[in-house]
C-alpha cells in the first residue's frame, strides 16, 4: 500500500469506482477537480491543434452574414422596405435589351414617395387649448369692454410681417377686438396704423423704456418677427410672464445659427433661445419646414398657420429686373429654354427616383429641341452643399441619354430665387404629400412663371389645371410630356403657357389669405382667457369675406423708400453672442489664474490667523494693566451709545428725509417687471411682496420677512396688495414713524393715474394744515377706470369684474361675520348721487385710521377664509390669469368700499355707517 506523502506519482485506473464515503466527504473537491480537468482538456485541444481553424472561421463569417441580412430585411428603418419597390420600378423601367422604356408608369401607384416623412395636421396642436373651456361658458359676462391685444414690432418699415399683421388686425377689429401697436423704431408705416384706427407707441432703444408698459392691460400679445425679441426680457418677468403671447416667426436666420451653435458646442446660446421660445404661449410658423429647422428649441408650442405675403410680388419684382444678369450668371444662352425642377426642402429616400421619372418625361422634349437653334437646359435644385447628390443627378442624366451640360444640379442652401427667376418653366418634382401649398411654387407663381405640379391634395386645392398652372398624376408621367409639348412652341413659351403664368401671378398675390386670417382668429379664440367684464368676440367664421380675400396691399403701395435701410436681422444675435463670449473670456481668465492664486490665498489666510492671535494677546496684556477710569454722566453715556448706534446702522438719504415728513407712501410691487413704475423720491418707498424681486440698492421693505404668510405663493396671490397692508401694520412702529400713511399701486403709475408733482405738494400742504382733519384722500377713481366705460354704480361694477358673484359672496361673508341666521336680502348702501369711489389702492389716510382699517380687514378676511371652499375660490376669480396677477378682485374692490368714502371725509363715519347698517339687519 503506497503513501501519498512519498511524492511518487500514482497511476490512475479509470475503471475503478470511487467509494461512497469518499464521494460524500469530498464532493466539493471532486467538483473542483472535474472543472480543472475540463479546462485542461480544452487547453490541450487548443494548444495541441486537435481542431482545424478554417471551419471555425467560416462558421463565424456565416453567422455574421446572416445577422447582417436580418438587420437589412427585418429591422425597422431598413432601406429594403423601399428597396423592393425600387427594384420593381427598376425592372419595369428596363426593357429586355436593358434600355429604359417609357410606355408604362402604372407601377408608380404602388410606390409610397416620402413615406419616411410625416406631417401633423395644422390645427392638431390647438387641441391642448380646447381641453378646457377657456372663456367659461358658465361665466356671467357683462361685456363692458372689448378684448384688448398688443401688436409688437421691431420697426415700422414695410415688410411681410407688417402687411400680414395689418390684414389680420383689420379682421380682428371687425369681429370685436381692440388693438394697440408697439414698435422699437419708427418708420413709414406709422401713418398706416393711424389710418386703420389703431393707437401706436414707439419705444426708444432704452431697455427701461421698453419695459415701461403695463402688459397686464392686454388680454394677449402678438410679437412679430425675431427682431422684436428685445421685448422678451420684460415679458419674461413677473407679473407679465403669464400673459398669453403669440410669436410669429418667418425667418430662417436663427435656425442656421442654432445649427452652428450645436455643432460648435455652444449650448449656452441654445439655452438662451430655448428660454425665449418657452416664454411664448404659441409660436406660429407659415409652413412645416421652419418647425423642423427650429427643432433645437422646440418646447412643444409650435403651430403652423399657412400663408404669408412674404413669397409675393414685392421681392419678385426686384429680382425680375435683374433676370438678364442672372441668366448670364447661370450660364444660359440668349436662346436657351430653361426648365427648373424644384421640390421639397426636405431630403428623403425616393427623391432620386422622382427626378429620374421627370427627366425621362422631359427626354422627348430634349429630342425635339435638337432641330432648333435654341437649347434645352434643365436645372435640378435639391439637396445641400454637404451631399453628393450632384453625382447622382449626373449619373441618371447620362443613363437617360442627356448630354453632359444639359442637366445640372444646384444645391438649395435656402435661396432658390436665382433658379426660379431665370427659368422659363418651373416643375415641382416632389411627389411627397404635404399639408400646405409649397412655398417655392408660390414664389414661382409670383415671379410670373408657369408651373407644373403633381396632382396632390395640397396643390389641387389652389392650382386649377390649365388655368393658373398644370397638374399631372404622379403615376402617369406621360401626361407631363404632353403638357411640356403644349407649353413649348418653337423653343419658346406658348401663348397658353403665358396666359397660365399671368393668371397664376394674380392668384399667388393673395393666395391663402383666408386661411391665415381665420387661423389667427381661431388661435386667439382658443388661447385667450377673458375676464367676466370682457365681451367675447365673434367667431373666426364671422369675418367678412372682403377682409380675408386679399392682403392689404393698397395702403403700402403708396409708400416710397419703404424698406429698412439697415440690416437688423442679426443685430440681437450678435449682441447675445458678444455678451456670452465676454463672460466666457472672463471665466477662462479666472481659470488660468486660479492655480497661481491658490498658494497666495493660503498664505493670506495664514497671515490673517497670525495677526488675529497677536492682537488677542496684546488685548489680554492691556486688560491686565488697565485701571478703573471715570465713566462720565448718564447723558454722556447715552449720547455716545446713540452715536455708536447711528454709526452701526447707517441710514440712506431717503430714510433721513422721510423722518421729517408727515407722510410716507408705500408702493407694493411683485416682480422685476414693475420696477420702471416705482418712484425713487423720499416721499415713496417700495414694498416688495417677494424677496427675490426686490430692487437692488433701494431702501425697499421686504413684506415676506414681516409677514411670513406671504412666502406661500397661494396666499401671496390671493391677498395681493392686502398682504402689503398686513405686513406694514405688523409692528408698524419699527418701520413707519410718520403721522400719515399712503399706498399707491404701481399700475396707477403705468396708467398715468399717479400723483403729479403739483398734486404731491398740494397733498402735503393739506395734511400739514389739517384742512380736512381725519380724512382720506384718493386719486384713482372708479368712474375713470377703463373697465367701467359705462360708469356703472358700485355693485354693478363689482359684479361685472367678479363674474356676477360680488353681491352673493359679500352677503355670505356678512352672514358669517355677524351670525345672521335668516336670508340677507339687503346689502350696505353704496351712494351714487355724487362723488365717486376709489380703485387700485391709491390713497392716503392717518396712520391710526389705517390700523383700524387693517383690523376690520383681518376680521373680514378671516371670515372669508372660513367660508366653504366653493364660496371662496371659483365664484370671484373668473380666470387663471387674474389669479396669478394678484387680482383677487373682491379683495381689491370690496375692502376698498369698507373704508374709502366717495370723497374726502371722515374715515370713522364710514365704519359707523356699516356697523349701523348691520345693526339694523340684526
């Protein structure tokens, strides 16, 4: 019997069986042994070359080949989806001898051109605005005023934006809108808006002046063109950021720059423009190409309203006058007949096949030109400069039998005008089904060129065959050949082609006006939220036909030198880029010097610590040797403490001036957008409802720190300016030490209803002379309020601005306040025989009377907050915009009525009047 410790190798007998005891006790070792054994066998097989590598390599190659075939034929987005149809088309086009045949194009019915491109319907986006009833069918409406719109332009020079909006504005005025125009620069079109009957305001280049507009006065804002984006910094601030805004963009300038920003990694610039795009409620484009071009900034609010005078004859006339020079530049001979093949600005897979069909359809015409002195030139405008489509077109033309210089390809790059203006015939060579009429066809019609297009729904709607253009079925291009022979006579345009071009030019001048005008009216119908005092305008279908039959050309045709002398399309782009590059330069310099300053900063900190320790040791030594010194009298100590207190808490000049005045007027505000309407004199003091929106460097009061309830957004919006009243009244002695106190709304300044310098002096003289005693003075009157043009009485006006629920909610609040069990059918009498009531919280009263007013208001507000929820919220706030704008109108007007009399008088008498009335009811 051998020993395992002897080191002699044992011969393993493969026929022996292991005992059960060994198998049970060493199962884990056995598994490890067999694993090791299997690995060693695999290594031996590889190392000893017991298999042949060639079959293994072949198997791997076959496997990857089948994976490649599976990816091509079965995975989504493979080219074989169209490849089968293209192969069938290729087979049917070739004859038995390999030549291209032309007799049968019926297979085109089976081809789905551009199936990889999908357009959403025009009005589909408006469905998200129709989910809820914006104007409230259940809201009681009084119709005291019309819905008010603001039209914003970059300038008043004549362009397609101005012509479009003049047409739309005329129609909107007809169906019940009120419109005001704002512009950054003046121009020749100033008189046109006056002729239409629209007020116009021209702002200067000063940013503060641009922001000095109370946009809350408008139910909607229409911004036109990218150049007007300078108004956006104001419109993005509180309290204007919730006003509905429609931004119309027709330019492609920014789209090209956005592509450059993305490719160069300038994501900061893209983010800036994305914020601007996100501010707009809806961004309107005239076609479906621009939304794709601006996809980098898409916040989900894009909308297409087809139609614009941009493609019309204003630009066309200028280029037609240069047509001869352009033909020389395009290398056309004087007798050459040019055919331009244009198409969609989108690139898709079937584009080469469409161009091949059209070139084959034109080949008999080329053969017919062989016997004439003139030559046929075919220009295909498609693709961009980065593609190799020119080689594809050249190959197709050579295969079809065209000479080398007959067919040329020109890249689009956003400008087809030279190609269209120099062509004799324009063929739309895209079989893609689009939702709107192609703008390139519209431009060709404006140039007076005869057009030929496939018979598709978008073209069939506006092109009448053989009247203002020609149509051919996409599955029968033999019709295209017949059309070309009808349009060409002896190498020139035939008479019928010239007539069709003339009719087409007249048609194109006012094409899609109805769709544009009704589109804007329908869009406003869906996005505007109108208060209860505003009358609902008529529907878009009610616009008279004469106002949507043509653009308003006539007023602009009489203007000479109408176009802007300077190019401002990229002015704001360059300013943003310059600012960002400047900030990035400063950051890079800071990063370069950070390593150099790190060691210096550490050394400075250590030096400061050593200096502090040395000073502390010196003070300790002086305290040990210090003896008792005389303290002086109590008056000297008091004066020294007051002097030290003044040095620690320095007060600005405004606070020092207010100390000696009998009156301080507080201006509650919320948001940066209100800053231009606040005063800077010592008589006034700002009162910010939000800590974030306080003016830097100003001696304004932070209302939220004095009344933490205002940190809650809900209560801040509901209380509005009453939150400012409660904040001031809370420990009023700490901030207000004047005998009289006043408030003035920033909106009063915006509406030119604030105190003038003469009124301020007269008010201070009356207070100092005590002419009316414990009186209340106000200067914003209810009979002058723009929401009350009919000069209604108090309760009628209150009902009008509160959806007809003012009396009801007020009576419910009175029953809760005084525990009235029976029905309250009588309300406090609001005299209307003489004088008027105050609005907009612009008044002055003694400080003591103000505190009494706050006590009563808190009591009333507490009762209102304890009312059932359906009484508190919905009845009075007629729309979300009013709620967000801190326009809780019942608080705004009803609390005014509890303390503010119709004319200067005694405040206490007003309280007595109410309490006596309630006592009578009880």
